[in-house]
C-alpha cells in the first residue's frame, strides 16, 4: 500500500480495504422499519418529543407491565368487594337471629311473673325438703338412740348395749346388732377422765321387730337407771328412743316447747313421725314442718 505518512486522509486505498457501498434496498428497509416503529406506536404526549426509538420502546414495555399490574390489582379489589358483600349478608343474618332471641327472652320474662310466682317456688322447695327428710328418716327405722350413759375414753359399747337391754328385760344376741357407736362431735374430758357431756349411743339393729321390742320395754320401764350395771359409780337415768334425723330432732324440740306454752298434753314420736294432741278428747295432729307447729 503506497501512502504518504504525513497525509491525514489516505489518497489511495486498495480494493480490499475500501468499504463496500450499502445496498439501497437495505437502507430503504431499515429506514422504513424504524419509521413504522415510531409512526405506528401510540405514544403519549409526554413521549412525543423523544426521538430515540430504543428509549421509546423501553418506556412502552414498562407501561404495558404497569397496565398488567393495574388489571391484577383491579381484579383483587373486585374479589375483595364480593367477600365484603358476603360478610355483610352474614352479619345481617346473625343480627336477625340475635333480635329473634332477644324477642323470645323478653316474651318469657313478661310471662314469668304470671306463670311462676315466688310463693309457688317456696312451696315446691319446702315439699322437696320434706320428701328428702322423710326418705332419710326411713333409713333410720332400725335404729335406736340411748342417752344418759356416761362416756369414757375406753369403753365397750357392745357390752354396754347388752347390759342396758338386759336392764329393761330384753336379751340381745350379737347377731341382732349391726353396729353401735357414739353420735355427734366429741366433747372434752373432765378431770375424772369422763366426757363432760356424754354423746348419745346409736344402735342399728338387724330387725325392726327387735327395735320395737326395745322401745316398748323402755316405755314400760320408764324411769329406769344404771343401778347394778357397773357403768357409773352413781346411778343415772337413761333413755331409749327412736333415732331421728337432724331436721326431725329440731322440729320435735320446737313442738314440745310450743306444746308446753299452749297446754298441749301429748307430743310423741312414732315411726319417725311427730304427733301432737291437746287432750284425750281431741284428735292427734301430725307435724311435718315449722309451719305445721304454728297452724296446730
């Protein structure tokens, strides 16, 4: 290659180094493609002044992505509105049910004073209490209660019961006694080693006929004491009675007190039931509750 070193522009270039002329068709196609891209793309007014087609194409792609995301957000908002509508309907149904329940309660409260009164409730409660007391008393029909016997620290109650029965003329076999024990809280001992106030002796018998025999013998020998039984140093009177529930025991006590004030002559117990009679010429009255005492 023949060229001058001082020359900035080569004067002569070989055929291999000469640039080939562009094809007129290629130039035409490229220009037309770029023209179509710029011409046929819808550009917003803010991008109309941008001449670079690559920047315009990138901005248009980003706008398309934003449109897709906006459509997804719109769909989510629409589904959320539908769920809110369903929730609103459910809350409305629950509110209707609550209103219905409140209306029922109000109706029952308005009817309650008319159908159920306090006096009726008290009467029912008293009847239930009386029925329970009678059932409890029926479980004690084979029991007797012996009072007035001195209580010691070490005592054989089976032996004491046998001595008391023999004192009133009844012979008890070991098989006739189911169990025997002291009833109630233990009082304190005194200086002589005896209880200050002896608890009653409760005896459960195997048969009611034996219990009735002991009660009849105790009535016949009313006023008998412990003379000759080697139980007490000094003779003491003892008493044999039917065993009562706590309710009947208190009721019997109140009945006797009122009977003394009002001059009632006979107040007794038979088969766990309390009876009162003013005199021999009047009829006997059964007492079940405290109200019966005031009525009688």
